């Protein structure tokens, strides 16, 4: 018994020593894995921190530098965060967003976080209002293209909406027709800024400060620009090539094309009036009017010369073709002119006998006005000047888009102002005028990739159980 007991004790000691060793090895391995996993988690957090830095950079400024910094996992393992940025360009070569890559690397792993931060051009909306201003959609009203309002959509009768419609409020009254499901509780503030527009106007653009500017697009593709000071009694629509000079600005000049007028496709008026009319042939331009006292006056129809004829590509004319694109960006109102502006009366130029007739926007006479453009007003809206007293003016046709702080009226009843027919230029779903305002940047995509240097990390331990 004594020998047997001794042998049993020895055997049990060997077994327990072996098992204890294996348990100790497993515990040690588990602890090492825990440290490695903790290190990987810290690298992931570091990569996400870098991504958040990138997002903050995108929201606070397009040109702000992005720092690269070191980090510590807290386990004695140090690493670095590297952030790279690639701009996203629109078809008009505006920077509309960024692709960011945040890479966190330490001794155990590399974690790569990729995000896409991008704004949306307000030109993609056929209609956008921050406030409906109490105006009701009624029977006979139709809306093509994307439509969003931060307000309630007030209806009576059976208005029809043929594009995607969203609202931060609700629909009240009537029995409106929606081609697509209505989106409610959708918050999209009218918060575009003029930073890009100002930059383009000041560098490479046609920039006018404190002078009223009259832009006439001619059917042959040329552009006539007439300028006057607010204190002058000179005619704003003088014959081309004549007139006076204010500083270095010619009072009346005709440019062969957009490039001859502005190298980047932007004309900017600051603190004065911008008047526009005519027919665009192969013209892509953005007209901006900002600053105190600024206002846009559409003095007559402004349309694209299209091939084939029949209008630009839109919901009702999907086969239309046009190489022209007009953006009108205003800080204040955009009006369809009622009466002739005091500085735009018809006069002979410098004593000459030639008179350029100013085609009014149907000054108290029945007739139609057609506007091919996308128009943005940040503090006011687009409407008909003196809509309730101007007489019956026919139909106001807009093919493009209207984005405004306040929806403005174009008629009062059926005897004053315009009937309205608004359609969407399908081109605007893919491209926007140069420098057109963007919405705030949004995170469109986010992806994380973890690369573990020790490929056996996720493999099970090869623990032998036979002796």
C-alpha cells in the first residue's frame, strides 16, 4: 500500500503540474490576447477620432489644415494617426465635399476609417421654401421636380406634385396628388452660403461694386453688359459700344462669349441692382447679386436657345437639348419686373438716334414671361413685382428651379398678375451652376477596416490534452 500510495501521489502531482502549466499558459495567452485586443480597440478609437477631426474640418472650412498626431493605447504601445483628404468635384468643378481617410497604426494593427462628407446643391430642387408664407396650393397647380419645404404644405382642391416631395411639417387641406410617397419630418435648412460665389466673383469673375448692371443675352451667343451708377440718369439699356464710363467699367460692352466676360463663369454684383433678359446660346453662367440694397430684376423673358426647339430638357420635354445653364443667386428678392426701372427708360445713347427698346415683363399688358434658370434667394424670394396691381399678365413659365426663404406671390386672384407653370430642368439633377449654394455637409458614407499584423490572433490555441 505504501508503494502504491507513493506512486499515486507522484502520478497526481505530475498530472496536476501539467494541467496547472497548461492552465497557466492559457491564462497567460488570454491575458496577452486581451492586451492585443485592447490595443486594437484603442487603434480603432484613434482612427475614429481622426475621422471626427476630419468631419469637424469639413464643417468649419474647406481649407483648414488637418493635423497628424501620435496616440497611446495605454498599454505602452504607441501609434500614429494619419489623415488624408481628397476633394469631390462637381461637373462645374466646384468642391462639393471630401473623401477622408483616417489611418491609425500601432505595433499590433492598422485601422482605416473612410468617410465621405458632401453637401447637396440647392439647384437639385425644383422648388424649395423655408416658409410657404401662407400661400396655398390649389386645383390647377402642378409642381415638377423635387420639392421641399420647412413649412406645412397648405392645399385646397387637387394640386398635383409629380416629383419627390418632403416637408418638415405636414400637409393640410385638400386632396393633393403625390406621384411618390410623401416624406414628413424632414429637416433641410436653407443654409447655403455665398463663400464660393464671392471667391469666384473676386478672382476670375466679373465683379461689380455699387453699380447697377443690366445683362442682356443675345441669340448669337454674345452677352451685352450695361452699367450705371445709382445716382446717374443715364439709360441702363444703351446701344452696345456707347455710353459713359464709371471708373474702369465701360457703360456698355458686348462680349463674344462667357469666357470673354468672366473666366470662371460667375458675374457678381455687390450692393446694387442686377437686371437680366434675353436668349442664351451655349452660355453657362451664374449671376450673383448680394449685399445691402441688392435686388434682381428679371426685365423680360430669359430663355435657352435649344436644339431641337421646344424648350430645355424637363419633365414635359425630356428630349429637349440645351448647352446653356443659368443660375441666379440673390441675397434679397428676385422680381419679375412690373414697370420700367427709372434707370432703364428708353433714351438715345450719347445723342445718337438709335434706341434700344426695353421689352418689359408685360407692364400691365397680357402676355407670357418665360424663365429658364434655377434661382436662389437666401432671405426673401422669387415673385412678381406689384403682383396685386399689375393687371392680367398671362402665364409665368419657369423651367429650372426656385429655392427661397419665403414663397412669394405672382398673382392676386385671376385678374392681377400671372398664372404660373413651373417645371424642372432635368439637367439640374446632375449638374449645378458655378458657385451655386450648397447645403451643409452631410456624412454620406462611413467604413472601418481593421488589419491585424499577427494573423494567428483570431486562431485558437493548439492545446494538447494527451500525455
